[in-house]
C-alpha cells in the first residue's frame, strides 16, 4: 500500500512540476537567452587610464552606467541618459553589406568616383604608387 501511495505522490508531483517547467521555458527562455548572448549586459566602452585604473561604460538591460575600475574595486560613477546611450550605440554600429557589389557602390559613392580608371588613379595618388 505504501508503494502505491508513493507512486501516486510522484505522479501528482510530476503533473505539477512539468507544466511549471514548460511555462518557465516558454515565457522566460527568451530573456534567459538574451542574458546568455550578452544582450542583457554589455561593455560598450573601456578607457584605460593607468595600468590598474580604467573607466567603463556598461549597458545593463536598457540603462547604461559609467563605472570606475581600480584594482579590486568597481564603482558606479553615474547613470547615462537614454539619449547618450543611443549616441554611443549608433557610433558602434558597423554597416552590413549583402555582397561585395553593394560595398563597392557605397565606397564609390563616398569617394565620388564614376569609373574604374578614376578609382585606380585616386588609390595610386593616395598610396603614392608610381606607374612603371
């Protein structure tokens, strides 16, 4: 009789625990994944002042802080405004291109170049390459 009661308790416990596990994975999984990918906490900038001292800008969630790191001590100096955080993140973005042609067109546009000969001439001038 006691074995049957123990099996019944085990089944009831599983019926309670398994749905809780499912719900926590389904609704908490994305947030946990973001934390593991470094999306929840990220060092945006690091400025070394001396061998042991540095300033850090760290984003935690949606807020950013300026930290002072010295030896074995880490201290929050200030919280950054959302506008300042946005400026820092924009300055860190790297342009992604679909293919080399898109990169080349963008590069030509920035240099105001319309032909390959013009590009070669500008590159030769820039790097001071002499024709043989």
